[in-house]
């Protein structure tokens, strides 16, 4: 269809476009390679394939924003279709007589079956419509409806270009491209219809009936359509639309170790005899995979939506973190300001206060459709800030100092750890003095906090009731170190691991059982790397087994309770422990209602990542308060006279939510209970024990 | 500038203290660094960072567990660590001050920092005593130190928010109450690194001094009274307090 | 003289600290037992020293002693002690006494007892009770030898017995004070414009338990609602969260308000020194073993933030 001159011009332009595009890709690849070594990946081709399939079925975006994700299907399948469509367009331009209109009946060499040609045309035509609708919806959403979720709060550190609306410009350019490109092509198809409508090109036919056919029009439309492509291809390397290709790659190269296992502070692999300081200060201190994250980021802000710190008004936005990284890279590479990469990330990408606001709940990593890990960046930043002697929150400093000296963060003497156990009617074995089947790792909060101790004792009584052989370490137990590691104090974490491994060495046991999800997480996922490989179980799983084995029997079911369950981050989202608590609630016969944000989508209580040490009084609604309100709304949808309970299986949750019930003025409307309290009641462990729990205020 | 920090390893008061006979049972109590020594170490490092020089930390090792404390001081910025190996858990301040003074003498320091007091200073603090043994001036209760060319300007805190600035010809001994900045945090990995690479010099205790006090008794105070405790949840406590205040016309 | 008792007094611009009167009063008691004299020792420049009920008052009058100078004061006291060989030298356990007592002990080789709360004579020998280990222990000791140095915690004895009008004997310094290494430069008065907590009827006092500077706002809100002012214990001031003018305690200010509401203060002796005579002391602290509960009138082991917020709603 094209003239020779047109063909030559196109080839030249295509080469120029390709040159810029390749340069853009190379810039990205070079940038990513400058990052630090990342943990080894096995079987990369298989992972990439799996990731490709996930992307093909668009599974990852549907974790949130279902309606917008559905509309995105239009964009996704539309653009994939258009990859082929554009190829065909180029062929049609270059090969004379190669015209697929009207089922290809005008084809000079009719080797393609008409059926395929018609199918192709129909797909292309309808996809054009879908694309236009989808892109229009998204543009309206961003520019007319001004969806707040696409914005950042005032107190979040933003790259100046982002603050000035760079993301909107980017979206506009690509949006205009899609509209013009698709519209031009539709018109091009319309102008080619010389014999009236082609039933397999419905939209083009409509345009044809309105505007007729035109040889010139065909050429112009072709040039607009494909000229835009030549322009947009290099542009995309500088836009968030790199996610077209980088997203599946990023997903395929996702870390393969457990969620609850942090990347090492210093890469295990050392290249060129480099000396690595722990953690990260500048962008290329991050492992290469997390530099790639910046290029995969679609800047959708799903992570910001689920961040509990962001929710309560803190200056943290995981989305801003990745967006800022991307814009920083752009400035440093395409923008010719490489010196900006030498600036600390705490000046360019995320503020120090934001770094210390993170609760390490993993919600941002879990919801990200392209496999980004903003939380991991934050932990790396903390690691380096601690080593560099950054000023720490006094509560955190006190907690760390207490952990270093006393092995617990509450500044209590080591000897007091087992005091609660010594007060039990039936003595609890000391696992360092006699062998036990189950070593119960109790944790700081459950051992020392007066509000939680009644629950700890109840667990002991239920275990005793079931004839479970168990013991505790008494004063030989130290904090497991989960939150210490996530605050960035890697050295102290190692010290605590050593202390605990030493204590474990003194004991003989088959498995470790714990009531504390934070301890559960690190014992299970991180201790093996330090030489401590054990079978680790959360007590909910233990209870289920005890019921199944008949060692515990339900004397009276509890249908008079209407309950909802909060999945603790470190048991649920991190380690998939959703079934056991629900099985127990089912067995107990309570009236159970699921909150909207449940299982992997659970909403953090806000205590993790060192927040509970900071004692910072945050203005505005706290995550725990919001969660209590969610629970009440859920339960009150089914109004009846039953007692409403908020069930937890984590000592920190117990504290945070009991507090939130009071501060939201809901005392009397809902009670926070540990699952063990219900189990104890159903199994008939002495009533006097329950009254004791009530009296000490643990049950509000 | 040659700066020395003399520290004191003291019985921990985190738990109840065990008693044996007419004194503390020093064999079964935990020992910790005097909290004012944390301030003193920080102030010394701050002065070093301002004017250059070296910081040497020295302490009497009473129960053989001083290394951890010395490593911590090194991780916070001290350059050298010395321990006087005494193995005398019950050594009083006079004895420790004497041994420390003898160990410090040879170092010809410009500035000696100590914590202003310690909770076991029954027979007085080691700071003024070291000053007396070394014939140097002493100023305690100090909250800031600036040093240059043989002189130090120190700020001494008095009661009621008053303070006094003094100019002192070095060498001198300073009893630190609070460093001019809160003590920095020393990451454990740094402390462990130090523990592996640093060498702590050992010296024998030289000299003799005694508190000259005959111990008659050591016991927890007999409390004459106790507060009337308000029970209940925080809301109930708050309500009762407000009621109390209203009844007394205070609100 | 062999049974005399020296009381080293403290003054600023001619105003004597209460501790000086307390010690003179106590010294008279002890001296009577021993058959010795109570000698008040005043160091200063041109002040009126006729304020004590001592048997005699020595006023060392020298311009170098106008302001407290540990070197000058130490030298003078050492010379006096050598000259007159008292049996007992009493210092206040204060900013000034703490620079002198132990120093004198090391110089003379004579015993010193710090943190003293009570002294008595048993079989003609001195017995001292001191609160040590943060107030967790009371030590009972008998200093050996012919001279004892004791530093007394303020606020233990009554001041009345020490007040009087014994005419002071003015004299020059027994030692040369011209080659001093320590020079007083200037007094730093507390930053003006801040409230005087000693003049307040109601105080809301915060301790380490407040956790951080950001949380002080809550206490200030509560104080405002109560018509009170926020004061603090030493650690809060040392950390820079509040100015020193708000510090209650031994190294801070002494207050005697109608209401002293304490949030997160454990009640170490140094703090008690500053507030134990408050009319109504209410203490909130999560540690049920906090020493403050032995001194407060009312107490609660609750979370101070929860209590403060709840009180705010009720007021």
C-alpha cells in the first residue's frame, strides 16, 4: 500500500525508533545490573513461564480493585492483540497487494483462509473498541473523577517531578497515544472499505458509513497510527509503561525464599572483592532485583491503599517509595544527573520518619501486582541507618538496649520471665532440665505483660488438660528476635539467635510450639539459616491436632457467641496459617462472620516493625481502631442478642485491640478474646480460671 | 587531647538485691555499667570528635565480666580499653578510685571523665577521689564540656535550673551528669566486631585505700506507709482520680 | 577540737540553703551527746553569716569564695579541718557537697559516708544510715577512726533547730587562693519566660514512662484542663524533652503543691527529695513495685496514656 518513498522513510524512522528503544532498554538493564547481588534463584525459565501465565490470566491485579482490574483486561488483551495487529499493518504497508479487508478477497496471493482473516479483523475491530473504552475510563478516572487513590498525602516525600504532576503527564501521553493510535487505525480500516461494510469490522464499518472511503485517508491514518508507535516505543522505556514487559519478568524473578525470611543484610555473594556495608544507603546498595522493582512498578498505589502506617496519616507510602526510585533513576540516566544516585535514599526516595513508620506487615508486598517489595527496601534502609548511628527513637533505643542486656524489651530482669509459670497450680516442666516433647516458646509479651499473662496461663492449663507433654525454657529464653531484625539491628538479632540456640541446645525436644506469631515466623523461617532447624508449630495448629486426636473434647459448644477473627500478619499473610484458627472456631460452634479484609488481606494492628516500642501517640485514627470498627460493622450486619467477640491469636493483637476497643468507646459492645479463652470455655477448663482472666482486665 | 574515662561496674538495681550478712550478696547479683558512665563515655567521645585525640576507657573488673562493657564503649567511639583485674566484687569506691588513679597516672591524661555518682557510692564517688589521689581539680554535675589548648570550659548544674560556667586549667577530672547530647546507640554488630578485633589491656591493682566503714546492716527500707491503690481499668482509675480531685475542690 | 562537728553550709548570694539549717540542727543533737561544739562553716564574700543556731560560726571571707568553686572551697575546708581536727564534718549531699565530701575523704584518708539520711550516736560512736542502690537499700555503717565525713540528703531533718543568730567570726582564708586552676566564669540563670513550677498549686509531673518528646503534648493538655503546669523528673530533662526549669528533684527544684499528679515516675530518692511534701500525691505507674507507691497518697498500676486520655474526656 505504501509508496517506495513512504517505505524508505518508514524504515529510517523505524531504525531511529529502534535505536532509541534499544538504548532505553540497555540503560535500564545497566541500571539494574549495578544493584547488589540478590539471593540465588533456581529454575528461572520455569519461574518466568509461570509468571507469564499469571500475567496472561491477569491474576495478580485482581487481588485488589476488582472493577478497575476488570477494565484493565480491556487494555491488557487489547494491547496484546494490537502487537499482532501492528505487525500485520506494517506487512500490509510494505507488501503490495497484502490486504486483509473483506476476508482477504482482494489478496494478491490468497494463501490465508478467509476464516482466519475474518477472525483476525473481528478481533482487531472489537479490541479497538475495548481499548478505547478502557483507556477512556482510566483517563476519566485520573483527570475528571480525580481518584484520590492515585494521589499522595502532603507529608509523603515526593520527587519534585512527581509532585509537579509528572505521573499525570506520563499517563496523558500514553493515553493520547492509545486513543490516537487506535482511532487512527480504526479510521484507516474505515477508509479502506470501498465496497461498503465488512461484517467482520463492525466499528470500522460504522465509521465508513459516516465518513466514506479514501485512499489518502488510508495512508494518513496508517502513518498516524504507526508513526505514533515508533514514537511511543522509545518513550515507554522512560515511562511506567515499561511494566508491559518488566512486570512478568519481575514476577518471574521474584524471591523464592519464604515470605517471612528477610534477605541477608550483606549479600552472601561478593563480587569483585567488594566490601558491603549492611543494608542500603544509596539506590544501588539495593539488590538488583529491587532496582528492577522500580521499573516494574505500575504506579497504581495499591500498596499505599493497604499500608496501615499510611492509613493513620504517617508520612509513609510504599507506592511513593517505588515511584521516587523510578524518577530518581530516570533523572540519573535519561536526565543526565548521575550524581543524584549518590544521594542518600532518605533524601531522595523516602523520609527517615517514613522509614521508621513501617510495621513490616507485608501487605504492600502481598498486594503488588508486579512483585515489588517496598518493605524489603525499608528494612535495608533501617539496617544501614542503625549501623551509621542514626538517631533512634528513644523507645526503640531503650528496647534494643534492654534486649541486649536482658533478652527482653521490657527492661525486666531475666529471672522474671518464668514467674508466671511458677504461679501455676500444676508446675510446668523446665525444658532445660528434663526432656519434653513440645518446647513451648512463650515470647516476651506473653511472659511479662500483665494483660496477657492470664491467656498464657490458660494455654498452659489447656495443654495440661490435653495431657500434652511440654515445657518452657524459663529464664533461658530470649526474645526470638523477629522484630529486632525488622528494626534493622542485625547484630543484636544474631546475638539473640545465638542465645536461643544455646538454650535449645540445653534442652531435648521434638518440636517447638509457640503462642506468638512473631516468634513463630523467625523460628520457622530464619533460624534454619543460623543452624537452628526445628519443626515449629503455632498453638492453633497444635490445638486442632489435639481435638482431632481426641485428647481434647468439647464439653459445650459456644453458639451464644458471635465472633469475627483477625488474621495476625505473621501467622496469616506471612505463613499461610489461616485454616487452623477457623477450624477451631468451627468446632467450637460459634456464630462466625468473616471481615471484608481477611486472610491474606488482613489489616495489621500496627504493633510490628518496632512500632510497639516507640510508644508514639499517633494523631488520627489508628489502624487497630479502624479494624475494630470493621469488626463491628461486620458483626452488626447480623443483629441478634449474642455477645460479640473479636478473636485474636497473638499477644500483641490482644494488647492493641483491647486498647482500641476502649479508645473507640466500644467497651460493652465487643470484647477482645484470645482463641484460647473460647477453647478453654468449651473444653471446660475450670471456670475459676476464666474469672481470674476477667478480673485482671485481660478480657475487657 | 588525651582523654580517659573511668567507669564503674555496679550491682544492678533492676531486680531486688540479694543480701548476705550485713552487705549485698555480691556473688549472686548481676553487675551493670553505672548509668551515668554512659553519659560520661558519650561526653568524652564528643570532646574527642570536637578537638581530636584519643579516648581510653578504664574500669576495675570486679567479677570478671567487664569486657562486654568495654567493648560497648569502644563501639561508641573510645579508642583503647584497660581493665584493672581485681576480682573483688565488694571493692568499695575508695579502693576502686585508688586502683584507677594508679592506672591512670602513667597515661598523663588531659581530661578524666567519670559519672557524677553511682547508686553504690556509699563511701562517696570515685570521681572526686581520683582527683584527690592525682592532685587534680574536680567539678561534678557537669552537663557540657568544651576543651582546647590546656583549658576546659565546663557547665556545672545546680538545683533549681541554675548552672555555672567554669574555666579550668587541665588536667582535671569531670563528673558527668548528662552529656551535651543523649548517648548514641551502638549497634550490636559493631560491638561484636569490636569484641573480635579489640584487645583489652590488663593491669594489676596497685595501691591501697579503704572506705573505713564498718558495715552494720544492709536491708530494704521499712516502709512506713503505702499509697491507697486505685483498682480497675484505666477508665475507672481516671474516674476515681477526677472524683478525688473534685472532692478536694482541686477541679 | 576533738568532739566538734563542722557543718559546711551553702549559700547563694547570702541566702542559705535549707539543708544547712537541717544539718546545724542535727549537729547540735550529736554534739551534745559527744560534749563537743557545733561549728557552722560559711564560705563566701561579704555575706551576713549570723543565721545559725550553732555554738560558733566561722565565716571565711574571701572574694575567691564569692561563687562556689570546688577547688577553692576544698582547699579552705581541708585547711580548717587540719587546723581544728573536728570529729565530724557534715556536707549537704548537693551539687556543692558532692564535689567536696569524697574529695576531702581521699585527701585526709578519713572515711566518708554519702546518701546519709540519719545519724546517731551509739556507745559514743557515730552510726550513719544511708539510702543506697537507688533507695532500695538502707545501709547502716559506723565510720572508723577519729574523723568522719558525712554527706546528708536534703529534706531529712527539721530546719527550725538550726536557725539562730550566732554571731559569725569573720576571718581570711587559711590558705592562699591566688593560684587556682578553677575559675568561675559566669552564672547561667534559667531561661526566662518559662513558668515557675515552685509557685504552682497543681503540677502534672512526667517521667521516663512518657516515652518521648512527642507524647508530652498529652500531659500538657491534661495539665491545662486541670489548671496545672507540667513538671518532670531528671531523665526527661536530661533527654532534652523539657527545659531544666521544669525539673523536680535534688538537682532540680523543690515543690510543695496542693496536687502532684505523677505519670510514669518511679520515685527514685533524688526525685522524692523535690516533692515529698506535696499535699496530695497521686502516682500512676505500670510497675506495681515502683518505690513511689510507698510515698504517694494514692496510686494506680495503669497505663499513663490511657488514664490521661480518660481523664481528659471526663474533665
